[in-house]
C-alpha cells in the first residue's frame, strides 16, 4: 500500500475514533416527551439563567404522540405540560387553562408556567465521560395540573424514576382547587403566608416544615417535591442518561421495565425530532388509572423503541469506525 493510502487509512481510523469518544459530548442528553393522556397536552420548556433555550419552548402533543430533542451538557431548566389550550392555527396565538406561560403564543419564549403546574426540573451534567451528575426531580411546590413521570434511560448511578402518577385533581381539597377542578393549587398560592411559602421567618430548612397540605401531596406522590425543602426523598441523580418524560403514565407503564419486558403498545417507538403516533387501536391511557392515593413508580430503562433509537444515536460513530476499518483492511 502506498504511503498516501496508508496515511489516509490512519487518518480515517483516528477520525472515527474521535467521533466515537466525543459523540456524547457533542449530542448531550435526549429528552423524550410522551403523551399518554386521553387529551392534548402542550408541553412547555424553560431554560434557567445561563442556559440556552431548547429547540422548542412550546409545542403540541396529541394523545399517543411523542417527541424527542437534544439537550446540551450543562443545561438546566424545567419542563411541564399545559392543558386546555386554544391557539389560532394561523398566528399560533392563544392561551391555556392550566400551566399557561403568558407568552400568548404556542412557544413560551422564555416564560415559565403559571401555577399551579406539575414541573420536571433538570440540571444536566457534562456527559458520560465526566463524573458530573445529572440532577432531576418532579415538583409539586407550585401546585399540580397533570400526572407526570420522569425516568432515566441508560446512564450510571442510582438513576431512579420519579414523579406523580396520581390524579390529584380528583382528591384536591376545596380550598386548593383551581380552574374549575382542572388543577390543584399549592398552599402557598392559596394562602400566601410565610409558613406555607417557606419565606420570611420560615425561610430555612429548620423553620419551614411540612404542612398538612404538603403531607397530603407527599402521601399521594412519595417521590415528588411537596414543599421547598423536601430534598431528601425528592432529588435524583444519574450520569450520562437520556430522560423519558411521560404525561399521564398508564398503569402498565408504572411497572419497572428492569423487572419486566417493555410493552410495545404503551411505549411507542420514538425518532428524535419526529412526532410519532401510537399504533392504531392502542390505548393512549387506561380508562381509570388513578384509583389510589399511593401510586406505583416506574424505574429503569424505557421502551424498546426509545432504547433502540438512543443506541443508534450513541453508537453510530462506532459502527462507522468498524465498517471503515474493515473496508480499508481489505484494501490493504
């Protein structure tokens, strides 16, 4: 083999090895949002100060649909679901009954959810090649409007699932009810006192204690934040994972996928950046999945469709390297 071909051979090997090593650093994390409600959900996203907005800050998810998009390493922010929205098809202007971000548009454009709203909060580390962890939680501190679960796909560490699969709107006390029963307010929003809002003389972990209302939320959703200093049982960590955010998780989806096979019907395949629809005839949601204050929680890997997609995204550089190396070996 000539020196020219040999140099090209070496260059291609090094190139694809660098792609393989850096693929996680370039692509960051993938968020996959799935709507298993029997109604439309309009997710919203908000980046914290110092983080860039994601590719979309607001969009529509029909029942059974899903959408995936990339999240850069170092990103922090929140994701939530809006309900009862009406947007003009031409101008995309409008508003939502719950979780509205006040932008008067389909995109939230840097605005956060108006309470009450169930929030998924994230701080993404620097990827699998780094020891920096991801931190994530589901918070009811600003109230509740939708059942929501977050589970880690892949990654290392504890990587637990968290969220609230109980329909708190059905059990919400009258004094906390909002939006004609479409949401459940926090005690802070309802009464605006320091002991409920954890401010003033109650602005520290030693002085701000759980209230009868936060304990009610906690009993229904043990892994979700119920008040400002509910850190011990509500903050989760993982390193180098992707995340599945499910609105209205069905009863079947709450079983641990580490202990049982994935359900291809309740877990539609997902292609990043593409809206996917469940197979014809598949239920978007169980007829009545909320029968108890005490939910079961998902844990572990996600559906087979999502796993295969993320595997392809992460290991395409490796496959390219192997194929290229094999071809050049034959040429040699």
